[in-house]
C-alpha cells in the first residue's frame, strides 16, 4: 500500500510532467488543460477523499477550473472518475499550489491507493449534467471498431475522453461515456463476444 510520502512525491512529479509537456512539447500555456482522473482510494478513506474533492472544487472555481465530468464513484470498487477542466496551465499551477498550502494535497495523498492523471482533449457534453449514473468504457488503441459497433446498434456515447499525455500512472487511450441502461450493457457484452477488448466501469455521481 503506497504511503502518503510516496503518493506526494508521485503527485509532485505528475504536476511537473504536465507542465513540462505543455512547455516543451505543446508550447502553449494559454489553452485549457483538462485532466482526466481515475483514482482508487484506500479502504476506509472514502470520506477523507470526498472531503478533499469538495474543498478542492471550492479552490478550483476561484481559478475558472470546474469539474467538467463527475465526480463519479464506481459501485464495485472505491474508484472515483472525474475531469478537472483547468482554464490554462497557469490555472493548473495556481490550483496545485493552493492545494499544497491549504493541506488538501496531503489529504489526497493519504487517501490514494492507485491513480492515473491524464491530460486529455476537452469534451463538450452538456447531457452529462443530467446523468446521475454512467457506464464508462475504456479502450486501448483505435476505438473506431467499437464506435462503429455502437453506431450499427443505434447507440452513441454521451461523451468521449481521449488521452493526450499520461502524467501520473497510466490510462487507456480512449474512454466512452454511455448511459448505463440494459441495452447498452447488452451491446458491450455482444462486442466482447466478438473479441473486443475493453474495460468497463459503472459509476454513480456524488451528491
């Protein structure tokens, strides 16, 4: 089980990696920098992490940085799914610094069992605000075969999150957000039977 110190060091390296990527690869600090998070918490640490999320959002909103997806929590595991939509790299650093000095980053580090932070393409999906539950499908590699499969079955994802750069941990290349109804679940099982390799999460939005 990772210690608070280990997680703090990995979180700090993740922040540095994100900033270096924006500085030397994209060479653009001004455009939005959405960060997709899939974070599993340690047993008994759900309340601590949810307190972090609540107070983190209060800080983030001061720097035009809303949570644009979620946060959702899986029903099967202690895993939280959300996108923090930083307005810019400067906003990203301001939020990270504020979390450090307010002691909030320490709460996150103490609660984290495993996590991935992925700098991703922004997704415009206003319908997500109406979804209290989601079925998220993670795909490594080209997602076109699954998207074509869904299209043939008359289904469309509510949102698509595509990875640009892993900065902490490792995520899959693409995540599709679907309504968790029985028909979509049947479509996923049918795709798996055809040999499709995917990972699924069923999650409920936090109040």
